[in-house]
C-alpha cells in the first residue's frame, strides 16, 4: 500500500539535513582513507635485505 497523501516537496525539506549529514560523512571517510593511503605510501625505499632475508648489519 502507498501513503494516502504524498507531498514530495515537504519530504525533501524534512530530509535535507539527514542527506547533508550522510554526504559530509562520506566525504570525511574518503578524505581519511586518502590520508591513510598517502601516509603508508610515502615513497621511501624499504630497508635493504640480505640474501637470507635478514636486515643488513650496520657497518662501522
């Protein structure tokens, strides 16, 4: 069954705040994800490893 009186203009006004809140939350989530990816992929080379897979000992 459908609602007896459907006023879509009034429904749009009533839900405007919730829709803006969802949009802001999505944008914040995307921004946090981008920052996390940029932080973990900072472009530095990983430390060199020997053939056995252990890190090289510092030379004096």
